[in-house]
């Protein structure tokens, strides 16, 4: 691992001052990159676009952090892996990687992005995409697929119900594919196209709109999967790694989860849930307000938890006590799994940065991590790197009321080191 260069830290960490070569300018530029977060396309040219995971961070930033703070062959851990951005960039940079998340949907999405699909599997998915164009609701039994209550919620209007039947037909055809890797990629394409059709839209498209989008998306995703496999295999040192992805609560990660061979993580790159901010990681929002668990149905993942499970707190947690208790437990558990000197880089937003940033930093300190401050940023208002996300407003509870807040359009990039 590269020494963490040009940083100041509490005196007991000692070794930071020796290090001369961290390219902070590059890191700063990367922190400001929002191109991926604001991406609007429904097609896909890179595996990063296989799913629009809420609050995903920028691949450019992930790559700059990985290159600055680790070496090829090192192990990178993301204990709140979400849509798998860290894992994809670690894989492309020749680093071994482990990702974990409490959400089975996040695990599915991260697996679909980092799997190395064979040419045969990609060809099968292209052929399946052509077959999809021939799938007709009127030629199929009228019965809708049976769904659990959370999946079905929000899909009861006539237009959404027709899409639900079409998605059910596609799932049947995916189950008949002869290669498990092809099934994984086809299911990922159905998830992506269904997200386009259902999530955050006032009006849902027609069945033929979804059918055409699915066929184009699946074929583009097969191309992206082939390019990704070739790029990963071509990496000179550490080429061909396949990250490990686990469904785990970060408060209870075990050594056997994160240690690969005899190697412990040199770098933790992550983005935990944000204090006081309510992001619907686990639901799609249909026609303005109705929520559906359809992504779990399509991905064939266990569902059944509420918002509080994925955000370390409920809307009722006004004091933030539950959030800070859980995040302390998580970071203490992670601290027990890494060596002294391991670096943590995290991207995090706050409902109320004035109060919550200092509480968060105290939590990291209590868990055994010392903040590293960058002298190059001494002119910045608080000496830290902040990034703005244009147009982002998450829900927060303020004065006892839920409201969308502009404070959530800024995120800090915090750097810590294990004592
Ligand atoms: C901000 S998102 C991560 C986004 C990710 N950096 C990306 O680029 O897609 C935070 C993630 O933390 C997960 N999470 C929440 N509580 C958790 C816990 N106790 N243990 C592990 N993961 C948790 C959520 O399910 C969510 O996927």
C-alpha cells in the first residue's frame, strides 16, 4: 500500500508525515466528478450502469481512492457495498476485493456487475434478448404471477399490472436458460429495464415500450459484460480477480468474511447510510408515491425488512441515537478485522452537517480510527474534501417533520486510519 501522503493526523499515528506522493489534485478532481451519478441513459455501456443504486458513488472517485491508497494485489473492503462501485473499480485496478451489505438486493446487484461472464453466456443473453421481442401477453395464460404483498403493492393499477405479467413471463423464460451465468445476466437486464419502466415515473410505459427497452438493454449489457471481462483479464498485476460479495450486517462481520488467504484489507472504501437521511435503497417508487418491493421479486432475493433496517434508523429516530449506536457497532467490528495503519475512505452526507459531522467523527474515533487531515486542503472551510451532487435532495426529519433537504446535496470524503 502507498503511504498515506501529505496528511496530518493525531500524533500517535506517527507515520503520515513521511509520505510524499499522494496525488491529492487527482483525488480532488475525482471527488468533484458527478457524471455517473447524474447519468440519465436507460441503456448501458459499462457494468456500473447495470443498476441505478440509490446514493451510489462515482466510479472516478472510487478509482482515484483505490490508486492513491492501495497497491495492485492489495485487498479492498467495502462493508456497505450497495451497488458495488468499489468492487468493480478494485477489480479493474487489479486489487482483490470483498463487499458486504445487509441487503440481499445489493448483494445481487454487486454480483451481477463483477461476475466474469463467458462469451457463451453473453451470446445466450443476446439470443434471449431477441426472443423477448416475441413474448406476447395475449399468447400467454391470463393469470398474473403470484406475488407477496410487498412486491404486489404499487403494481395493482391496470397499466402496472400488465407490466407485472410481462415481467413474470420474462422470469419464466430466464428460468429456462441452460447456463446459470446467462440467467444471472438476463435477470440483471430485466431488473435494469424494469427499474427504468417502474421507478420514479409519473406514468408507466406500455408493455411494448418495456419489451423493446429490455431487448436493447440486455444486448447492450451482454456487450458491456464482455468488455468488462476482457478489461479485468488484461490487468497486468492481479488481473482476473473476482470479488467476494456477502450478505452481512456490518456490525457482525467475522474474520473469515473479510480475510482473503492471509491478507487483511489495506483499504476500506465505503459509503455507509447517512445520519438522519432516509434513502429508499430497497423499494421503487411508482407513479409518484406507491412503493413496491418488485426489485426483490425480479432479483429473486429475500425481502421483508422495512426502511429502518437499511438506514440504521427509522424516521422516528429523531435523536439519531439508534443510528450512532449502530454505526459505532459497525466501525468497532470492522476495526477488529484490519491491521493498524489500514486506511478508511468514506463518502458520507448528513441531514444536519453542523451537528452530525462532529458526532460522526467522535464515533469513528471511539471505534479506533483517527482522522487524517490533508494539509493541501487547509484553505478549504473545514480542511476537508466536500463534493456537491447537483439536484440531489434526500428526505430528512427536521423539527419532527419529514422534508427533502438541500443539505443532502453535499457529501464529505473522510479519511481515517486504524490506530
Ligand atoms: C450509501 S449506500 C452504499 C452505496 C455504494 N457506495 C454504491 O456506490 O452503490 C449504503 C448501503 O449500506 C447498506 N447498509 C445499511 N445498514 C447496513 C448494515 N448494518 N450492514 C451492512 N450494510 C448496511 C444499505 O443496504 C446500503 O446498500
